[in-house]
């Protein structure tokens, strides 16, 4: 009888120990995943150090008061830029080439050469000069992000990236997309190794979506007036 009691006691101790370990493991965080605010802070720092990049902007769907439909080009931290854009005016989409140097904008339409005008002219259409500015562009967008949430990891262009959902600050977003529309939902993919932006998507309340992709970080870029 005593052997039976001892055996039952031993089994009870083992059961209690197993249960205790199980509860402890359930409360732990075995994956040790990063948080949204942590990733945005690291992304802010990484994007603040970028010297140059290539970007593409694509608009899917109809978005009111957003004249730019597509853009692509090279950027520098100093604000210089060159590339092409498709802009809708009076119901027609026109492709233009642009060069930005300092406060000067050089614009070339389907015919004729470049025309020089103040950079302020581009503000209402599309001005990419602020994108790599740490105080106005992509870094500020991450810095001012509201309710960032880590959504997992995905492959972007063959590299691992951390996906973060967030609510973009309207003023900060305007440096990337010329819009004052509120209620936009943001999603950004930060390369896991460098924490630089791989791509970002912005979904508008009316259903349209804008995607911005960055490549060729810190590649040599020469931009001069045409």
C-alpha cells in the first residue's frame, strides 16, 4: 500500500511540474518578434542616412484630386531628382520628363525641349525633391506613423522584409504623394537587414491604391540641369 501511495505522490509531483512548465511557456514569447514602433524607429534612422535611391510610384484605381498616375526616377538626399511621370490634366494623361536641381524645375512634355520654371510649380502635381529629406520625406513618414503594427515577414525583390501596417500622418505623406485626403491606410515593408524601405502601399478611402518602391540605394547618381 505504501508503494502505491508513494507512486501516486511521485506522479502528482511530475504532473504539477509539467503543468507549471506548460503555463510558463504559454506566457513566454518564443518568437521574440519585433514591434511596430521599434521597426518604425529603426526605419526612420536607416532612411535618414540614405544618400540616393531609385523610386517608382504607381497608382491603381481612380483617386480624386491626384493628378500623378505614375512616376519613376532617381533621387538624392540634397533634393535633386530626374525621371518621368504620367500626369492627368483635363481628362488626358500626358507623359513628361522632369529634372529638379535646387529650386529649379525643368519640365519636358511630349514635344519640344525642357522648360525651366520654379520648383513651387510642381507642388500641386508631383514634387519628389523631399522624399529623401530626413526632415520632410520618407524618414519623417516612418517617424510620425500612428498605430504601427508588425504584420509578419515577406519576401520583397528576393529579400526578407518586415511588414508593418500604420496610419500615415497627412503632412508627412504629402512629401511622397501629393494629396490631402484623410483616412488613408498605410503598409510598409522594411528590409530585415538594413531597415530601409523596400516598398510602401497606401489605400485610399475611395478604394484606390498608391504603391511606392525603392531600389538602388546609395548608387552613384549625377543630376544636372539639362
